[in-house]
C-alpha cells in the first residue's frame, strides 16, 4: 500500500476542514445545502490554487506543486461526498 507524503495528507485534511467549515457557515446563515456545497467547493478550489500561486510567487522559500492543489481540492470532496450522493439520488428519483 502506498501512503502519501505527510505534506499531501496535510493538504487533504486542510481541504476537508475548509469545506466542512464553509458549508457549516453557509447553511447556518440560511442558504440551502446545495448552495452551501457549491460555495464550499468554489472556496476550496480557490484556496488550493491560491496557495500554490502564492508558493509560485515566493519560490525562495516555497515550492509550488500542482499535486498540492489537487490534494487540497480532493480533501474538500470528502465532506462534500454525502451531499453529492444525496443530490444525485434526489435528482434520479425526482
């Protein structure tokens, strides 16, 4: 079994936490769960890509990697997965 590097796991965990927090906040302010999911996914993509752009602009101390952005975005899909399944099932049964 291949275990990802600790850096990649940190990106994955960060993406999951970001998505969960953003979804919770958006739902708490009264928007629908599907809207919260969309906002959270856009947010986690922005954070993942933005962090790598930051790394690109500060190469003296950071190393930009596309894989880091993908791990962050992928981690964001973890808390989003139950919502995605629910909405797909809802659409199929409607």
